C-alpha cells in the first residue's frame, strides 16, 4: 500500500528478478500494477519475456498515475509460473509524488 495525495502524479519504480526455473512452464513474465483512487491508465508494466530475459538479472519497472483523492494506492506484483520452486524477487521500491 502506498499513501498518496490527490491530484499529483505518483511514480512507483520497483526492481524485479526471476530465476531460470520460472520459464520452465512457458509462463508469461511477472508484471506489476498500480491501482486505486481512479488510476486506470499507464498503470501496468511487465518484465522482459523469458525468451529474451537473462535469469537472475534485476530489471527496473515503472508504473504511474494521478490519484483523484487522498488515500492509499495498491501495488500488485503478479507471477504466472506453475513450475514448482520458481521464484520472483522484488527489491528497492521507490515512490515519488
């Protein structure tokens, strides 16, 4: 959850990494979504597809939006691998408003 003010753009930049087991199921890459308080566009970013990604490399993602009220936004991280033991890490989340 991210506390925000109304009417001022918010940018969230987390770093994500997944390892080689993630791709064993042919899954879509991990993605992040920022939502709440009227944010519905430019609010999703996806990691590089497994075919082009170097396992174990950190990748900077970015989502943004302008909340229509004071309150709390949600940053959701989704992973799609069905391989047992597949892992995704999130680190160094920066927020600016």
